[in-house]
C-alpha cells in the first residue's frame, strides 16, 4: 500500500498531508504546516510531523517536495525550532530546496 500526498491552501496557511491510499483524513501519517504570504518570495515551514511507524521512510522529504511543487518560484524556509533529528533531516535536504533559519541566532 502506497502513500498519497495532498497540498491544501487555506488563506496564507498551507497544509501538506500524507496518508495511505485510498485517502482518509483520519489516517494521516504525516503533516507539514507552512505559511505562504502573497507577495513574498518565501514559504515558511512551521511544523513537520510524521508518526513513529513511518519515520525515516522519506515521508517528510516527500511532503517538502510537494510543497515545492505547489510553490515552484519560492524559497522554502525552515523557521521552526527543531529537534536534533529534525535539524539533521533539514540539513540533508538539497540546498536548492531550502534555507534554514536559526531561531536562536542573535541578530546584529
């Protein structure tokens, strides 16, 4: 059984979901939440979550890929505070895919 991925936009919020085929809203195994403000050149990822039984199987990476397909002309920023595993995952993505923002960095 494969997974189906869907992108849904509600105002400036964007949701990417992953669920076993056939799609069932109650059967989500992955969810990405992002913000895409009109007129900006970036999409800001706020949250990426994958249920334990589906971690390390490419679900989060595929959700980011679907986000890029939905917004091909924008840079995807990872603005969320991440776990160490999440940070390692975000750093493993292709450089052209994202720009990491360190929420703890001091601003000049």
